[in-house]
């Protein structure tokens, strides 16, 4: 299968960069001895952001790569790719 650009990747990168910034601020919160409830709340937000980015990436892969597999290696390759990525869902 030929690799083509994914239009969703810039948005996913932006989402992950934002989560990375939040994660760095959580480290600062811990070092500043902020209340554990506040830290846990921010950790949950980062976890949700990363999970959302992962879902977007997997959905993009299904929409973009698997749909186009028929043009390349065919349905068997699409099935193998789906099995490979589904373990990360």
C-alpha cells in the first residue's frame, strides 16, 4: 500500500503537544506540593487527551489506510492491518 498524507495527523500532533504541556505542568504541581486531588484531576485530563488522540489515530487508520488497501495489497492486507491496530483500541 502506498503511503499518503493523513489530513488528521496535524490535529493529532497538536492534541498531543497540548497534553505534553499539561503533563509538564503536572510535574510542577507535584514539585510545588499541590493537593493530590488537583494533581489527580489534571492527570485524568491528560489521560483523556491521550486516549482521544489514540482513538482519532486509529479511526483515521481505519478510514484512510484500510479503505485504500483494496487499491494496493487487497482485502487480506486490510484485515491484517486491522488486526494489528485493533489491539491498541
